[in-house]
C-alpha cells in the first residue's frame, strides 16, 4: 500500500469491501427455520428436482437428433460429470449447513460481490426454470385434450403477436404456479409431503415403463439394420453428453435445504449421492428401454415414451406415462419454488438484498414474503413468455454457480485456519486484583509459554521447551496451505516464502483462466477464429499444461483434514475437472444467451451498489467499535506479555495478538522506594 502512494488507499479499501468474506456463527445449527428434514426427505427432493420433464422429453430428443441409442452412454458420462459438481455441493452443505446454496458457499470463500452475482443469477435460473416447467406442464396436459385450452384462449380470451412473447397468455401455467406457491407457504413439512406423493407416483410410473418396456424390447433396433448403436459416432455421444448434463441440474436443492435438515453433516452428502444415483439410473434405463422398443430414428421428440407405447399397440399405457410425466413436472415445480425463496432469504438476511425478504413466518418457519413475491413473478413469466424463449435463458447461471462452488472447495480446503483465543483462556489468565503479582521462586526456573489454544502452561526444564518448539515447527509444516515436506526440495526455493494459502489462491485463479482459455480454443479455434493447425495445437499444449501444473502446485500443499464432515476426495483434481466441464458447457451456449446474461448481471450490479454494499451486515460489523481487553503476565526475565483480545458485541472474541514488551520504566518515586 505504501508503494502506490496515499491516493490508491481508497481504491484498495473499496476492493477489500467488495471481497470481504462472510463471518459464520460459532453454532451453525442455530436457525430461525425449522430443522425437520430427514435424509429420505432430502433425497426425494433431489430426485424430484432432477427427474422431471427431461425424462419424458429429453431422452427422445437426444436419441433421435444427436446420439442414437448411444444416448445411454451420454447419460452415463453426464451423470459422472454431474457427480463431480454434486460432491462439491455436498461438502459445503455438510460443512456450512446454512440456506443459500452456491451463494452462501461463495460468500464464505471467494468474496461478497462474487457471492451476490452468483445468487443473483441463480435466482433468475430458478424463476425461468419454474416458468418453463409450468409452460411444459400446461402444454403436455393441453396436448392430451387436443389443444382445447389453447384454442379456447386464443378465440375467446386474448391473442397477441409480439416478438419474444407467447402468442397467447398461458392461464393454466400461471394458475398451477399460484397454487403451488400457496402450498409452499404452509411450511416445509407440507412441501416435503407433497413432493413425497408426486415423487412416489413418478417412480411407480418409471418402474412400469421399465418392466413393460423391457418386455417389448427388440434388440434389432440396436443392430446395423437400424443404423447401429452409435450412428453419430463419438462426437454424437459427447454432444449428447452436453445436453444430458442439464437433466441432472436440480441436486442443489439439497444443499439449499441444509438449514432445515435435522443432521446436515450426515444427511446432505448421503442424500446427494443417493438422489444422483437414482436419477442417473432412471435416465440410463429409460433411454435403454425407449431405444429398444422402437427404432431411434422414428421417435417423436415431443412425447417419445407415450408414442413408443402407442406404436407398439398399447395406447392405454400412454395415459399412464402422461400421469407420470405430469407428476414429475410437479416435483420440479416444487423444487424450484422451494429453493428460490431460500436463496433470496439468505441474501436478504446478509443485507445484500431488501430486508423485506428476510422475514420468517413465526408459525410456518418459512420466508413467506420471498415465497409469495417470487412465486407470483414466476407465474407472470409463465403467463407471458413462451417455452422456447424461456429455455434460451437457462443454464448459464447454474453452470457459473457450479464453477464457483468447485473453486470454493479448493480455496477452503487449503485455507489456513484462523486462530482464536478461547473464552476459557480469557478467564484463566485474567489478572486478579486480589492475587499476588509476584511469582514464586519455584516459578522463576520455569518458562511460561502461550500455546495455540491460548492457555498458559509451565515447563520445568529447558528440554521440555525445546520439545515444544519442535512440536510447533512440525505443526507449522503440516498446517493447511503450507508446502508439503516431500515437495520442499523441488518447490521450496520458489514457493517456500509465501504465506500459507497464498500460492493456492493464485493457482486457483490460474486454473480458472487456463480453463476458459483452453475451452475457448476448443470451441472457437477451428471455426470462428480459424486458427492454423500448429497454432491450435500450441495453444492447446500451453493452456492445458498451465491447467495441469496449477492443479499439481495446489496438490503440493497441505490440505485441511476434517474427519467430522464429508470432504470431496482427490482435491483439487475432481473440482478442477468440474470447473473445466462447466466452462466448456458455458462457452457452448448461444451468443444471445451471453448477451442476456450480461444485461442481467448489469442489473444485479445496480442493485448491489445501490443497496447491497451499503446494507451488508459484514460491512456494518466492520464499522462497529470493538472493545479491547488486555491481559498481562510478567515473565521471570522481567518482560511483560500482553494479550490483546477484541471483544465482539455478541461476546465472542476475535483473534488475539500476543505482544512481548519491555517492562515500563520505573518512576523516580519507585526508584527511591527501592533504594
């Protein structure tokens, strides 16, 4: 700060305000919400969020247009890729059992403005996702009655021809969202039981499709006579994987519900793994049955399963499939309406969004204001916009959230622990005015050492003190964010002088930049940029090497080991692979999606700089005066050990500072008295 002059100090402080981290409470289990969700409740919420209209629509679309019967492999690869992101969410949900999902995880690791932008975009994703599912629900039901609802609305109610707007207001889609919003306001138990009912019906229908479908399966449909198993080759399988990845979007509802889980440390990871495995199994088996029942090239993309049973002569089975489809869409609606208000509530609770949305109903223990307002906004979007326009907005915010959560896992895993002085130490070492300030002669031969816990211990011999010093050195070498001992001969000279966690933070930034660069070359290098072959290969090698070297450097540092909660294995490689996959999928989105994303981010920045940055509770906490409490211990050498403790208004102290100062100079009267 001194090198840039006094003029840049305000800019530095402004950047510090933007990147301040959220301070978590000592007891994360205390909440104004009701902790009542079990592992089964959370797992069914996750299944309901993932197994929706995609099972009945996406399987046929990808099989016919992209991958053929190899859609089975596309779902398998997409499930594995989604598992990497889900593991990151599971670790955070168990470690920080607070509502807010990706917003909260980013706030505690990356900084305030990044957390706000993640939360702002996830809010839009949930709104658009809920409106799109309501539109699909309405269209599916209307198609069963030969589009009677659409024809009546256009002829007798209203019809308009406006760009980017639906041709007619979808009153049915808006009505189902209003009804679902009202049910969500009744409390988390009502929402959970509704989800149980719809999920149970949906799973029974899926079981019916699998049993009856395998009875009608014909292996000839996978033979060369019908085009083979993978008619579009490996490229078709990977293109199908990119599309199938979005079928698993929805597991983050489990992390968003962590503040209402009974035992989040155990329930969140287990529910995430179970729900993702169930969803992946359902998608793989249903796509297998579908492509074995009828030739893949003859599938109807709009209603593949119902049409497949109809073409095999079992039209009655199509109605059962339709019931399952509607129930599955209902679970996705409930999942969106369940998660969205809780993210808004978390942002409002932190002061980054309007405090009106932070109010929790004392009876139902849910954020009713956020549920009603955003439920109605979702209904308005479903009323006005058509399905195609809504779907174009989807995915980019979710993928961005996945990317930041994966990066946050790496940052927190190698972040050094913050030292705190316990309250016990404060009480045991506080000076007693009635006690004798002079030390006994026996204590003059001992050394009083302040340990990490803040307690003062006596060591009777010099060898004990040497042993303590060696223990402290060993502890420092194994502290999180410090270079591992076996890597010191190779990297010690280059990286040994940095503060703990500093190299990891720069390496995570290098992983993000190299991921974007590498994926940009893959996506745009051949077509849009028209790079020569040698240039394309060189850039791939450079950015790929930077990505791998950055991961290896992160791995060379000591991680934070926590045996009490779930931790993602193989860090930083699994989060790094998740980052690479998410960035690749983001760059595959259309330019119009990026333009709309930019406009939405600009609107979010207006909200943040107009309201959030001024009402942030972290910012208000920084402005509060801190009372200082000091403790003094006189060592045998005559020096004075001063422990300065900042006392917060809630009674919890910040990190203490230990200062060794020479004794104060005696006054003339004290010198005369000694003589």
